[in-house]
């Protein structure tokens, strides 16, 4: 029984780590980069400093 309980704790811990890593990667992908942003659109060229 103790081995099964340890495996359960290990699996729950691994799932927490996986969810944390995936959440951090999603946050980094959505975050806008620092620096200059250059947009070319129908209104012409637009340069914004971040």
C-alpha cells in the first residue's frame, strides 16, 4: 500500500510540474517583447517604443 501511495504522490507532483511549465510557456508566448514595434498597415508605417 505504501508503494502505491508514493507512486500516487509522484504522479500528482509530476502533473503539477507539467502544468506549471506549460503555463509559463504560454505566458511567455503571449507576452509582448520589449523594444520597438514596427507596423505597416493601411494607414502607413507606425513605429512604437515599448
